[in-house]
């Protein structure tokens, strides 16, 4: 996972998520995926939400950013460079990790 960076905008005390490619701060949410399961469970709930569709599956944990527990992904599109990017939030051994998906995980 790549480091998440924040900038500052015109609203005090509201950090702005920055694009890891260009540093732009105009990111549009495209898709949200959640993965819920018991610790080390082979099956769990996987939801995918877009602007016009919700898909819910039980048993498919394919794509879960956590190897052992819960996780979620938020896919964005950057308005400045138009790159798609995915923010990962996952649990691992009691910790919560946050980072950009760099394709290595």
C-alpha cells in the first residue's frame, strides 16, 4: 500500500484527500466495496455499491484487502489527472491500515 496524503482546503480543520498520482484534491467517489467476515473465516459478506447499483454476495471474499478480517475499498477518479485510484482500509492483527492500492497487495 502507498501512503495516504492530505492537504488543506478552504474549510478549516477538514483535511482533503490528495491524489497519489498528481497531488490533486478533486477526487470523485466511483465505487465502494465492503468485506465483512469473522476472523479467518472462509466466507463472508461482500457488497459493491455504485451510483446506480448495489450487489451483495455471501461467500465471495475475492478482492478483500485484508487476508484475515474486514476491509473496504473506495474507488475514486481524479478530476485533474483522470486516473482511477483505490483507497484501502483493512484490519490486520488488531490494527487498522489505510493506504492507496498500488497493485502489490
